[in-house]
């Protein structure tokens, strides 16, 4: 439309001027020839201007599309040599820009994917401590969610003084800086590693810090130290006792029949304790060796299993005149690993006998509820205080350390039970209060055989 108006205006001018001259000179010249010449001139001028302006208008329209980022169109090369060269240059420029922008976009997307896939948190700030970048992991570690942090200051977004101090210290540090902090309110250990950012001209742009949550590593390290300390202590006590009585025997007590037999009985007792400790540690190691392996299951009669467990501990319970009752339907069946479940229930029954008073009663039983097989051991023993229950299944954890050793416990029985239950895909619950006994309930999913 714009092109037509331009052509129309120019054509009008060229038309009016000859007509004006014609009418002025009309008395002197004829009418037919000037009118004819004028019409021809106007027609030729219109065609000339249209052919000249049409390619320019096309180039202008496509160039405006290029300026908005649309490089999908192309300029059709006009016949004019100079305009054809301009059109070719613009097409080439648009193609190169499109390719470069595509590469930049792909690189940007790749960087975003990499940053969001990292297990470490990443925070970048400029020289004014305004946040340039922060990935999701950093937000998750620091508890920052749903905040538009780009362009905001570090103090506004990350309200943890230790991290703010680390960034400030990094400004005055040459090279990399490392530190480890503990967030007491979140009970987290964080490892911080930071360095300054520079551009191609070595001008400082800001600072970059990588945050790694090492809480699990710290917890495992603590468990490892506790395990080494506990194993050392558990081994040292019987070894020291055995060594002491052997030295006493060598010094002459071996010739005293009464004392010699008593000392040998004590030595044998402590050797048995060492043997139990080693056996339990081997069982734990075996359970932890392949935690993801599937447990073999078979259809078993649960009543027969409970009777087998009771028979294994009849001798021990009879020494304390403890009655062990079974509460289970005779025809109750389930797909379980008999060996593992017998061992778990055996450990629970053994503990119940050890920590129950003489002439008391213990009940072991099973039932189906909420599509789960419940196996329980209930006693009338000394009970467990509430604060001890969360740590009850840790290795070597004892509620009453003195009594545990007196009754011959290794401190690994409940840890083994927990591992067995986990391996079978179940859970274990504890209900207890001091002086009122305890109920340990193992819950296993009902598994149907796949044919």
C-alpha cells in the first residue's frame, strides 16, 4: 500500500506538470500531440518507478522481520545488480545469525541441564554481591524455595551468616577457598568450595561457590568411629578377663582344684561371648554385603515356625521358669524366608527372656492385618524408656550397659533383626514403657506367588 501511494504521488506530479505547461501553451501548439506525449510519459514513469521501488519495499519488509529475530524468510534476489548484492548479503547474515543463535541456545540449555542435574549446589554473585545464578540443589540444601533470586543480594536470599561470611572472605582470598560449616537449626554439615570469576580480560566479575551436603558422610564417619570404639571395647573386656585368669592359673592357681575349675568356667564364658560377638558380626556383614538382592520366599506354615522358635529357647526360658505362649491360627500360611524370620524372631525372643523376671510370661504370635503379616513378641520385662527407642536398633547400643553384659548380650541382636526385616521388605515397631514390658512387632507384606 505504501509503495502504491509513493508511485501514485510521483506519477501525479509528473502528470500535472506537463498538463500545466500544455494548458499554458495551448494557444501556440496543438492539443493532440502534447496530450499524447504526456500520457506516454506518465505511463512510462509509473512503470519505471514501480519496478524500482518494489524490490526495495520487499527488502525493507524482510529486513524488519530479521530485526525481530525471524530468520526463516529469505529475500528474493532482484534483477538490479546492486540490490541483488545487498539481498545476498542480508540473506547470508541472517543465516549466520540463525546458526549462531541456535548454537548459543543449545549451549545455554546444556548448561542449565548440567547445573540442575548436579548433586552440589552452585551460587554465583557479582562484585555487588547480587546473585547471578543459583541452581535448584543449592535452594534445596539451603531451604530456599519459590523465590525469584536473580538480581537480588545474597543477604536477601541466603540468610545464613556462615555462608555470607564465606563469600566476603573469598573476596580477599587469592586462589580457591574451602571451608566446612554446620547448620545447627537444620542439623546439616556443608562443605563450601569457592573461587573468583574473571572475564577474558582478567577483570573480576564476582565469585562462585559450590556447596556440598556432607551430612550423610559425617553420619557414616561417626558410625564408623563408634563401631571401631565399640568393637574394641567389646573385645577388650573378655580378652582382658581371659588374660587375667590365665595369668592367675600360671602363677599357681592351677594346682588349686576348686579355684582352677571356677577360673576355667569364667574363661569359657568369656570365650563363648567372643564367639557370639564374632558370629553376630559375620551375620551383619553377610546381610549388608548384598542389601539389594531379592530374598527367596516359600509358602510356610506360620504356626509351625513359631513352635520351632519356641523350642529353640525352651532350655533358656526354663532356667528362669518363664512361660512362652503361642497365639496363632494353626492354618495361617504366608510366603516368607523361613531361615531369616526364624533368626529375627529368635533374637527377639532371646532378648525378651534375658530382660524378663523369673516366673513371668512371654507371648509370641502372628496374624494378618491390612494385607500385612504381623509377627510379634510380647514380654512382661523391665521395659524401655521412650528416649531409647529411636536408637534401639543401632549396633552396640544398650539401654542398660551393665545388665546387657551380665546377661551375655553382644549389642548386635536388634541390629541383625532390623537388617533382616529390611531385607524382607518389612518394618518393625516397638511399644514399651519402663516396668510394663515391651512388644516388638515385625510387619511383612503379603506376597502372592507369580506364576
